[in-house]
């Protein structure tokens, strides 16, 4: 737990010395921590190095200065401690995929990597928070503001399939897409890794909703990352904020709730080549959890276990999202390669094995569930319980959604007894996977 407070100290040191040349040894000394341990901590939390964090913060601030002043690129580079304009330009291009000169002519948004802090929320989950001081100040300056929130669909899938940096590339392309449609007359903020907010000020609800719909209409459009064509889609929610004296934390909580509410209006239907629905997933308001249904399951044996299986040779996912009850839903499609589902008898989990075009296993997902039922129409129904274990082709094992699981416990959606059972099952699955690797 203390490690997160050490991170906050390190982050604050970077902010206080952002215009200087910053060394790893100086950051560690300011935190009374060893350089090696601090570097390990940064990489564990951010999935990139400590000095990369410093560089991203410097480039973010430099982008702001490029847009808000007439200073030369060279002056901005030296102002933030870069040793030359060439070094600055290379670092800038790595993040923005544009040179500083091109960026200055085309862009209005600069907060790609805001200052971050770590807090322990009421559920006992440590959360990363982006600095929303600027947005709070804007909201407090008006009696009423309309804010549109966006969230990337399937960001975890992108990171799992293509790597952490692909997730950052998706965030950049999402932000550029929002900026393109919204223009430069509004304020754009990054709320979290895959969440964004646009402050439209005194714009009416219907104008804000129409602007959001224009962005959602291009859902399914792809961007290229290292030769891979990656589909990028978002959903959106609108929030009207009238409170004066609102804090950054209250802003985040309000907008995060807006996104959570909007997410419940996102529906997915998975279709196989013959046109029948193979798999459906939807949010159940009654129990506060997601439910799934798999069509045409059959009895089979798999890796020494008996149960129900379903093979999906090719899948088209149809998405449907409604901003509110008054507008027509936005629809789009994505596709996925072959995968296989297996539900073992007497167990409260199922496995999804994903293959590439050569029939090689790309990754495996293990989902903790309850209420598995085999229906007369040969379909399986069940309730998802958040926790997911993922094993990559390289053998890396990750536990996902543990924060969401704690929230479900805090909100009374699951009991303490079930929470412990889910965690124990997750550990059992992880141990079994690790044992197979030995």
C-alpha cells in the first residue's frame, strides 16, 4: 500500500521540476527510495519506465506551450529541459505521431498525459486519477455546463491482442477523432486511460447529443498500428453540471458515473457465418451484473474434463448503443477469429480459447461465473462475476477486473462469502495454469 504513496511523491517531484533536466537518482532521493525499486514500481503500475513517464509529462506540457504561445519550437524544447530541438522533435513525434510544427497547425488538444495521482477509494481499491483541476475551474466559472463523456469499447481487448502501446495508440486516435468532430471551441480532457470528457459549456443538451452522435457514427473505423488494422469504437454519455464549488474528485465521480450509466445501454450480439446468434451479453439491472447466453452448445470432453462446448469458426459482433431514449440507436460491426468455449461440469468458470488463422492458440481467457443453466433449445445461460484470468501465447498470466469485483462487493451486488469464493477460484485457475507451464 505504501508503494502507491511513494508513487505520488515521485510524481509530485516530476511536476515540481518539469522544466529541468530530471534524473532517476534525484526522483528516488526525493522519495527516500532506491532507484531500482522505484523503476520497478513505475513499470509495474504504468507498464512503461519512470523516465518515460517524465518524458510524456514534459511533452504534454510542451504541447500546451506550443498551442498557447508564439514561441519557437527550439525555445519550447529548451524551456522543458531538452538538450536540443532534434531530441525534442524525436520525443514529440514518438508520442503525437506528428512533428511539433505540424501539431501546432492542426491541433487544439494537448492533455494526452496529464498529471496523475493514486488514491484508495471507499471500496479499498487503489485507483489512478488524472488531474481534472482545469475542468473543475471551467465548470465553476459557469452556472451550468454540458459535458459529453466518451469511453473506448474493448480497450482491454486491444491491449491484450496488440500490447499496452496499442492501447495508448487507440487513446490518441480516439482523442483526435473527438477533436476532429468537436472542433477547437470546446475543452477536451482525458479522464482515464480510455475515458474522455468534452466540456461544451452552455451548449444545449440536444446540440451536445447531436455532436456526440456524429462521432459515434464512425464507430468501427480502423487505425493502423504496426501493420495491424484495429477497429476503434466508443460509446458516450451526457452530463449537465450545475454545482458551483465542485472539486476535481467530484467532477471525476460525476463523469465516471455518467460513463457507467451509458455503458449499460451498450448491447452486443455475436453472429456466426450462418447468421445465427452464437453468443449474447447484456447488463441485467435486477442483479447488477452481466449475463451471457451461448447458442448450440453440445456435450464434449476437453483436456480430461467433461462439459459443454461450442466452436465458433468466425464471428461478427453487432453493437447497438443508444445515447438516450429519444434517439435512434447507433449500430456498427466488428469481426473476430475462430475461438472455442468450454464449460466444464460442476465448475463455476468457463474457458475461451482464441486461435489465429493457422489454428495456433493466441490466448486463453477464464471467466468466473454462476447460475450456469442448459436450456431446452441447447443454449447455455450464466451470470458473469467480473474476475477474468488471461493467458497469452507467450505464457504471461494476468488477473483482470479485480477492482470491479471489489466494487460489486462494496455495493452489495455480491456477498462477502461469494467474493472470497471468486478470489479463491481465480487463484486456483492461476495455479493450474502455472503448473502446466512447468
